[in-house]
C-alpha cells in the first residue's frame, strides 16, 4: 500500500515541489546579490517518463539547475514577478499532492480501524 505507483509518484512530487520552494526562497532572498544566478528545479518530465514506462517513481530525483535567463548589469538574473508566480503555482501543487497522500493514508487508517 505504501509503495504503490501512485503513492510513490506523489512522494516524489512532494519532494520535488519542496525543493522548488527552497530554490524560490533562495532566489528571492538573493534578488539584490551581485552575480547571483537563479536556481530552477526540474523533476516533472523525468517523473512522467518513469510513470509512462511503468518504472518506479522512487528513482526520480529533483535536479537543480542554474537559470540561463539574461542578467541585469550586476550579473543577477532573479525576476521577482517570475519567482512570485512560480511560488504560487508550486504552493498550490504541493498542497494538492499533500491532500492526495493524506486521502490515500486516510483510507488505510480507516481500513486498519475496521470502520
């Protein structure tokens, strides 16, 4: 029950989205740091590929890359508008994945209780 495909995929998604939230927070906190290059977290394509092939999602790990967006004169390329939108999107996806996991584990709790 804990290692079925959907639970595994949801756990990978939660980990990837948490890593993205950390990257976004770091990006925003370094918005004025000269030479700082924004970080981007990718995992969705690899997760989808594993699921499409019937492989275990547990082997998928988020990858953190440096953004190749153009820089400002100080060498920094953090875009506050982009980071804000990404934060909102990521938070909504994270909450949805947590609710889905909670629902799956709630069913398991009810089955154990015998209710």
